[in-house]
C-alpha cells in the first residue's frame, strides 16, 4: 500500500518499504542539520523528504530511486510526481530554486566525500547538491513515482521575484556565496577584469534608439510609444517599434502616430520571437549608437530616462547598462514587491552571480556595436538573459539603482501564471544558457 506523509516531521530514520535506506526529514536546511543526517546515515542511500509537503508514495518509490543510484553511480536522484513532471539537471542548473520535488535520494558515500565546509544557515542542502554534482551525476527518473501537494501556490509571476525581495537579502547573499564557491571549484568563476568597450567602426543616424518589439498590444502600445517620444535629451534619438504582424489594432495605432522619430518596422519574416524582433531593430540602418529597451506594455518613469541611461553607458564606458523598475498594476498602482533594483549586483561578483539568478533587471540598454556582434537568440523568453550573460563574460555591466521604469503586471503579460509545461520549458532553456556559458568560461 502507498505510504503517506501528511505533516512536518523531525529528523528520523526508517526502513519503510525498502531495504537498506534511510528516510529523513530535515528540521531545517542549515549545514549543521544536513551534516548531522549524513553522519547518522546507516545505509548507502539517504532519502530526504520535504516536511512541508503532503506526499503519497508509490509502492516502489524508494526501491526505484535507490536502484538508479546503485546502477548508475549517481550522487543525487529525483523523480517526477504524478501530473507534475520535473526537468533534467544540467551543468547550468545551479540555481538554488531548482525544483527536484519533495523527495530526493542521495548517495551517502558521495555526500560524505563532498563535505559541507561552511556553517550555512539556510544553504546546507544547496551546498551539498552543488558539491555532489561536481563529481557525480544528478539524475532525474522521468517516471511518476509519487504524488504531492504544491508547496507554493502563488502564480509563477509572483514567485520569480523572490530573489530580489529585500526581505530575502541575507538568504540570497548566502546562496551567492555557495554558488560562487561552486563556480570557483569547477573553474567557471571570472575575476573582475573586464575588456574595454571597442570604439564603433560604423556611423549611426542618432545617438540612441528606444527599441519596442510588439505584437497585439492595442491596449498599451500608444502609452509605451508616447513614454519614449516624450523623453528629453540634448542628443538625437528615435523610437524603433518592430511590429511583429499584429492582428489587432496595434498596427493601425502605430500608423496614426505622426512623429518622424517613430520608425515603424514590420519584418518580412513571420517566425520571429522577441529576440528576432530585437535583431531587426538593432541591425536596421535607423538604429542609434545605443539601443534602449522598452516593453510594449511598460512605461518610463519620467522624461529623463533615456538621457540618464546614455550618460551611464558613456561614463563607463559600458557595453550594457541595466536600470531598476517598479512593479505596478495595469492602472499604474504599485504592487508587491515594488522596486526591483537588483542591489545584490556587485562589480566584483555580479557576472558570476548572474549564473545563479534568473535575470538582471530592466530597463536594459546596449552599445549597439557590441550587440550587433553578439545578436539575440530568436526566442520570446530568456533572449535578454542570453545576451546579458554573453556580454558579462567580456565586459563590465553598469547599473542604475534608482527606478527608471514602470513594469505593468496584468493578464496580458507573456509570463503571467504560466502553465507547468511552459514554466518547465522556460527553465530548461535558461539552464541550457547557463550550461553554455559555464562551459565557455571554463574553456577561457
């Protein structure tokens, strides 16, 4: 009969349903608690269960997971849940929020060899997982071996900002230290030595271009464009809107704006994602020396944003500058978590910690010459993260910590309340981007 775990439990040992297996429930994830469980293990496989989750175990859950560890020599094994598949682990799956589900199997030998060395308050299990992954495989069993309730019922759009919530800053600082140690051990950590931004070989029609990719945003596109056109600067700039074959009134609205600074581009191709639309803008003859991002449903906070961003790009000079933004609803009322300023960023370690977190912030601005050489991937999620990682490998990224941008959250957002299948696909892609970047950094 299936076993049931229905409430939090203190660390215990059990041989329920499988021979030679420890099943334990950490009281917390400090290095002290995790190391205690490893030291006390009497068998070759240690099962760690999440005490916060209601789990219904299958008849052979533990046998199957233990068998995979023993047959493959893996150091860490996890499995799918019924109606909740997970994703495969990669070299780039180093984020502390990777979803293994509430049950993992750990090789006791691998855990003891890996050794948690620091007194972490929250990151003992995270540190252990990264250390194990350096010498042993982390294996997913693509079979539904149990069913479980969902710990965090919030929509994806809310959970994705936990890592920049000021209330979590101490926690995030510890996670950064753990990830940094991992990158140093595998040879992927970069010292704060940066290449100089090369002088542009080409000429540009204006100093800066605000780039707005859009498809079917009739409710917001006029606000976005006007936010850009009303900017005040002592240099020339334009606004390039790449209209990705909208089928609502977006195209009509854009054609009705009578301002020569607006460049309304409709690509010939019909297979472009947001990244492909960015490439259309950046490679066009209308693009300025600097390309500055504005999403089609967002707004600049005042009329000084373009001037401030260009000033920061030239002050470095930087290949990329990232500002800060405030979360608002459709009516521009501030909503939690409010200001997203990414103050966890540091010149010394920002480009390394970028491999742990899911984004660098907004608005983003680029040196167009550098951006043309790198290019965006033709996708509609993670395209900005891909470019930022690649730029950060060579160049310093400038930061502006004051709010420049109002980021609207509404039902039309592309990342609002994502279905599991989509969220998994996005996570796989960003992990893949990290994998490529880590391999490139190791090979430098």
